[in-house]
C-alpha cells in the first residue's frame, strides 16, 4: 500500500478578472502519511490559492488531485463536502469558533455533522482531542471567554475530532504571539509524529516552517524548491 496521502499533478489555475492571469503553473508534488509540510512564499505567489485547491474548496483548475487513493478532481460538490468532513481538518488564522457555544460543543460539531458516532461517543472523542491540546479543563466554558491562543487550540481540537487524514492550516499562527505560536507548533508536530496524521500549512512564519519535515517554496505560481 502506498504511503502517499496526497498527490497533485500538473495543477494549473487561472484568474479571469480583470483579465486572464495564470496564478498556478504546472504544480506537481506528493505528500506522505504523517508528514509535516509547510508551503512558503511571498504574498501573491499562489500558496493560499494552492491550499484552497488541495482542500477541495476550489474546483476550477486544470490537473489532477488525489487524496487517500481517491481521485477528487471532477467529483460533485456534495461528494467533495462528504469527503472533506471525513478526511480533512481545517485550522485557519482566525479560529471561527461559535461564541455562544461551549468549548465542548464547538469541538463536537464536525463529528455531529459526520453522523458516524453516537452523541456519547462524540463527547468522549471531543474530550480526548481537548486533552491533546491541553484544554480539557475548559470544556464547559463559553468559547468567547477564552484568550486568542486558547481559542486556536480549541480550533485544532475541532479539526481533529473526525481523525482526518490531513490537517490543513492557513496561517495557523498568523494571529498569535510567539508563545502561543510555539504551543500550536508543538501540537502540530505531536499530531504528525505521534498520531501519524499529515499536516499541510501555508505560513509566513519561517521558524514554524523550519520546524516541520519539509518546506515547499513557491514563487510566481510555481514550486521553486521542496517539491520532490
């Protein structure tokens, strides 16, 4: 069985407003199970656009995307939404927690949507993930009462609830100070090295990128290093 969990082949992407412009050019790379990968590059180099395609949110591209042995290119939006919920976890620069919900309720949401486990099982899983990010003591607290760093750790627990194949991070430490950035990095490294879950992040933080297993650098829509 292949150890490759994601393969992007000949990905090209164009924007058409105000005129046709190629934003990704012949992007090819693969990612192994349990790998901690960071994608870096200057603003406008195409890294966030690439992450959006890898996350199956953007389907308007040329090329082929495979994940976990499934060809995702060409699938319907409904099929992609189901795939995302089961196989992908997301951590963004902003945590997007529901402020009126408790920490526990926020973490449980993706599992409730997946509908694979009973409420009791989902609650137990949520506590496990909160333990992993050292936030179990805050489970019954309203999420709006937490600090920014705490909220981001809860967002990571939420991303992990369905045991996704890949966790995708879009500037996951972009809104955090150094101490909280280091905490998030340590959690990500633990997830990849101990849980063998794959992590792909887009980041402007060189220290965060350096600490992972591999860096892909992009420039002008192309991979200039780390693609092989």
